[in-house]
């Protein structure tokens, strides 16, 4: 086989070559590329290199350094490109682009933020269930479905009017900036902190970022009433605002508490009461009280 060496390259990150890859390429008697390495071949040509495209190894007639995608050809090879963790996320974005582009999927092409919003909630619940069940295979699948919704919404937004437009790189960039900004003990000079100090620091950072006037701001009202109420109570306690009077708990474990709450649900059902609606109304009233108290404190400052 007239191949001096095979250099495996990344089909997702064209032009990415490590030291071993560059040494092989620069010392090559000639360069050829299999179809899986076409993008890297184009990058090299754009920089003045001569690279011959070949459909397979049998088409070669002289010794070359052959560029190929991983697994595209057997034989001796050097890893020309070490893909970083997360490289396959590029494939997700590329597949979504194909689905939304002309000639793609007609169903995907007609979706909007509004039509997709229910799927986001549904997939998040299914991922939650997989985590509760401690099922790693299901977690892997369901987290992928959540990721799909993120990429889908970002792709829809990339087609919006200029004042509403953003894309997946904007989403990722904002997330990276937020993570770095909210971890000064890791990326800055805040120094080591324990968990309580980290949580307190997050609240201060978020308060400065969002300019929130009340702990109710930024808490989802569409989540289940119990989760909504718990989030408000937690936030209120952190900033010294009133919390509801705790009920007497005569149980000794979360399991017993769950049974007690289930009994309350059963009793309410016998009376024809909707537990979710009742709790949601109570949480809504509490949220209003928090807003009023936060406004009063702000006016007094």
C-alpha cells in the first residue's frame, strides 16, 4: 500500500493538528485525503498546501501521508488531532442546522419557540425522573433530549429578526461568562470558600447582576407549587425576609413526611379540593407579601 503514514484528523474541527500530526504533514513526500478528511484538506489548501483527494486507499499510486477520519482506514497511524471534550456538540449543531435548512425536515422547519415550549418542560421532567430512578442509560438519553431542546430553540432564534436574534454560540458564551463571573473563588482572587460562603456569594453576585428588588424575581411560576413555594422560602430566608410559620412536623424522616403529605392529598380529594391549586394560591399570596415587604424595605433605605 503506497502510504507512508496515516494521520487521523477531526471531521468536526478542520485544521486541528497536534504536534505529531504537524510533524507528519510537514515531512510528507505528498499529501492525500480520504473523504472523511475533506474539511482539513480544504483548510490546508487554503494555506498553500497541495492535497490530493482520493476516494479510497486503492486509488493511491505513490507514497503519501494520508489524511483520514478516525476509523476510516486501517494500518499504522498517528493521532493528528486530539479532539477536546464536547467536540460532538458541534455535530448536534450541524444536524440541527441541516434539519432547519431548505431540504431538511418539514416538521422541524415550521417549529417556533411557542410550539416547542411544551417539549422543553416535558423533556426536563423525563430527565428528572431518570435521575430519581438512578438510571444512567435513561439519564444519558433524556439529557440528550433536553440538549436537543436547547439547540432547537437557539437555531430558531438564529432565524429571528435582528432585534430578537441569537444563536447557540451566544447561548454558550453567555453561560461561560456567567459561570466564570459567579465563581470568583475559582476563576478570580476571592480565595477558598466553604459551601455556605459560596451560596452567599452567589446571592450577592446575582443581586448585582439582575438588580432584583424582591426574592420572587427570577423564580419560575410555572413549576409545581411545592417547588415554587420552597424556592421562595429559601430565598426569603437568605435575605432576611419573613417566611411562613412552620407547621409542626411529628415525623422523623422524609419518607414519613411523604406519607403524611400523600394522606393530605387523599383527604383533599375526598372533599373535592385540588391540592395543587390550593397550594399554588397560598404560594401566590406569599409571593405578593414578599414583594410588598421587599418594596417597603427598599423605600426605607
